[in-house]
């Protein structure tokens, strides 16, 4: 099973007084949460493989992007059946 976490801007969800962009958290293209700015940083949870969720607290946007890269990399290496490069096979 594929596990790809991405972020998508969601300007339509911002309140009129919000100055920072909100982001939808997507897992394989389906929304599973959102990031919103809260005083000093963004808040939200990220989906992990196996159905767990990661809450890293109130952090900068770049920290969330780095965490998403780490999650996607771990998911890719831990699922060799879905990744021909890791399984040692080639796709036709």
C-alpha cells in the first residue's frame, strides 16, 4: 500500500483576520487533516504508516515540510513490495 503525505494550500479556509495560509494535509491525495498558524508556529498532526499520527507541536512550516520528507522516505523504504527499486525488480 502506498503512503505519500503532501500539503496543499487552502486559502478558502482562512478567516478574514488570519494572515498566514492554512494547509490541508493529504494522505495519498485524500484530506486527513490541516495545518493552521497559531501565534508562533503551525499546528497540526501528520499521518504515519500503520495509522498512527504524529503531533510535533507548534513549529515553523519548514519543520513540518522536513518531517513530511522523513515520513515519506521511511514509508518508501519500509514497503519494498510497492517499490520496485527496493525490491530489486523492474516494472514493465
